[in-house]
C-alpha cells in the first residue's frame, strides 16, 4: 500500500452515517410502496376469487330462502354440515400447496409446481369418497345428533344432491392454489366471475322452473363448481403462462405423496379448527328453542360474516405466497415487510367492514327471507358479528403467514386454543343464557 492510499484510509471514517443511512431510509420507503402495490395486485383478484367461489353456496341459500322457513333452515343446516364434513377439510389440505408451490416457485423450480399439483389432486380425490358417503346420510346423522327431525330430513335431501359438487371442489382447490402460487390470479378471477353469473341463472331455473325446489339449488352448486373447474383446467393445459409449471402428468408425483401428506394433515387441522367453530354454531342453534328461526337467522348472519371474511382470506392467501416466495429466494426482510403491511391492511378493512355491517343490519335480511321476524333478528345478530370480524381478519392473515413459512402445526395448536378452549365454550354459554 503506497503513501497516498494510506492517507485515504486514515481520512475515511470507520462508519459512514449520513449518505448510507439516508439511502437505506429511502430504500425502505421504496420497498414499502413496492410491497403495497404487490399485495394489492395479488390480494385484489384473490379476494374476488374467494368471494365468487363462496357466493355460490350463499346464492343457492338465498333462492331457497324464498321457498319458506323450513326450506331455508334445511339448506342452511346442510350447507353447514357440508362445510364441516367436506369443504373445510378439502380447503385445508389444498392449502398445503401454498407452501409447496410457493416455495418451489420462489426457488425457480418451476416444473415442481405441476408435480405438486398432481399429487394434491390424487390425495384430495381419494379423500372425497368417504365424504360423499357421509353427505349421502346427512339426514340420519343430524337426527342422531339431536337436531329437529323436519329440518334434518330437509337438510338430508339437500346434502344428498350436493354430493357431485365435492369432487369438483377438491380439484378446483388444487388448481386455485397452483395458479395463485405463481401470481397468476386474473384468469381465476375471470373464471370465478363468469361461473357466478351463470350460477344465478342456473339456480333460478333449477329452483323455480324445473320444480326441483331446494334440491335444484344443491344441484346448481355442483354444476357451477364443475364449470369453474373446467375453465381453469383448460387454461392450465393450454396457456403459455403455465408452460414452465405444467409439463403433463408424471409418475414423479407419486413419490412426493408422503411429503405432501405430512404437511397437508396439519394444514387441514389448522383450517378446519377455524371454520368448524363458525359452522358448529349453526348446528348448535338447532338445539335451541324455535330451531327453525334460530338456524335460519344464524346461518344468514354467518353467511354475511363469511362473505366479508373473504377479504381477510384473500389477504392471507396473498401474504402466504409473498412470504413463501421471498423466504426461499433468500429475502427474509421482504417476507417480514409483507407480513407487517398486510396486518395494517386487514386492520383497516376490519374497521370498515364492521361499520358497513352495523349500518346495513336492518336491510340485509331481506336478501334471504321476507319474514319480518327473521329480518329483525338478523339485524340484532349482525351487531355481534361486526365486532368479531375485526379479530377474525387478523387471525386469517396470521394463518396465511404460517402457511407461507410451513408452520401449519403451530397454527393448528394456536387455533385449537383460541377457538375451542376459549372461544367456542364462551359462545355456546352466551347463546343458551340469552335464550333462558
């Protein structure tokens, strides 16, 4: 080292404060804006996808509600039963693809996304067969659990006609997770939107014009799920955007089945524990005085809450993908930033949704029923739902973060403690005390 270089070293400060720290500060502000944009671009379509898919069941129940109180109670009970014994489990197991596909995409192992998709489809299809048997005997099961005989019989017919939908739903969940893991969300939104529009026409025809009544609404669910699945399946296999991630069917997917199950089971437990706590309240309502009114009203309020809940679920799915992509790419700072930003976003949404529920509480019930006592009771229940929506939204985003990190076991244990050791017993106690 010559004399000139030594002088430069001595004159150079050990820690450069101003310029470097100013650059880091500007970089953080830039990172925040970029992350907010990514979250909105990803979460917006995912929110619409979840809302469209969930609204299929809600629209069916709305049509059935205009057939009478018994028909509405039976459809509501059957929908909750199907969610507890089928849809929630498939949603949970399918969410394991958030981790597998998200991390494979972040690691640029694009061909592995198709391998994971095939394994998930096989596992979920195998699971649907025992579920179909349970749905076919839903009426007897509900009577055995002490539900009102009339409501149980009506629910049994409705659930039996919903059986074809469970197979389509299983495959649909796999395709949705596969596409969202590679940030390919607009085709899903378009497909789900078209399906929902067609579902309104299908319900109207099968419920009122075909003479099937409530059974027609159940069949409409199956038709719409299969249409949505067909759209996405064709897109995955012909689109250039999936050329790297879908290479056709391969035996390699069979080797990854134990690995998939190892994560799919705790994923299912985590999601099921969350969903069951809501749906079980509908089943418990059948044990209260005036079960037709209680079941109808609670189902309407939970459907309303669940529709609003699609926004936090969409945000949770978005942050799951962002975290899984960034962690595998070696950018933990970006993953932490994504989690912080989405928590702020879901908090703002929770406050706004609660305000809307409170202001519209005396109107919403007319979408489901013309009975004044039902509408009035729905308005009272929405006051309670508005308060719980804020906390549920934060929990959904945290669950998404757990899926992105592969921490499903931790999420399952926390959901067990929050919903069942604390939340559900308190809710049941308050329900019975209120009606004494």
